């Protein structure tokens, strides 16, 4: 079942868990993975889940429904995390040096899935924010080691130049006549 935004939804910083959360009414709360150091100052105060957030959330739900064959609950989880990342994470500079350059020119857009290649590891990412040169992407894979001392966990976001985004391999069937 897809959750649709309601008037009583709001962003709350959950002190108990040390992460941003979305209050989905009186009896439900969704915890994002985003901690204080990654959030803009406004995210630390209770803020409404406004019309702009709802519009982004609904558009994201629709887009990922076309690109990923996943359960509704996972779509909601991705869309809530993406909405939080898009509106409440601090702006980032691209950190492309961790990733291999792609030999294929890609068109990055919201909700599109790509691969990133880092030290022989290949992971899937989902575009949360895109412009002509760079994209903010959310890690779909469980984990990614960027270096000996730095790692990303599922749903963490990183900004990369679009030339680092590798298209997914399409499964093609060739019929011989």
C-alpha cells in the first residue's frame, strides 16, 4: 500500500535515534538515515511536510515505479528518504574522485537508476537531484567502501559528476532468423 501525504505529516529530528524522521500522523514515524552533521539547520526543528515536499514525494513514487520493480513499502521508503535528501540535506560538492569514469554519456534524471564503480566494486544508485553536470545519488546497495576509512551505507547520498554514472546493463534477447 502506498502512503500518500497527509496534512498532519511533519519533519521531526528524533533525538532518541539521532536522525531526521517524518511523523506520519499520531501513530507512525518513519526514521531516515540522515544524522545532524548532514542536515541543514532547519531540519533540526519541527517543520511541516509542505506542498512542495508532497509534490516531490508523489512524483518520485511515480518515477521509481516505472524504473524499479519493487514492493510498495520499499517505494515509500525510497521516496521518503529521497524527499528528505532533496530538501533537508546540506548541499554537497561532487566527490567524483572515488568513482571510475563511464565510457557512455548518460542522461541523468530524477528517479533513474545507475551504477557506480569504485575500486572494483559495482553498486546501484538512484538519482535524487540532477543538473547538467552533477547528480545527488542515493545508494541502493547495502554498502560501499570508498576508501580504507570511508564507507557509505544503504540510503546514504553522495554527489557525483554525471560522467561517473554507468548505465544499467539491459537484458537483451537476440533472435536469430
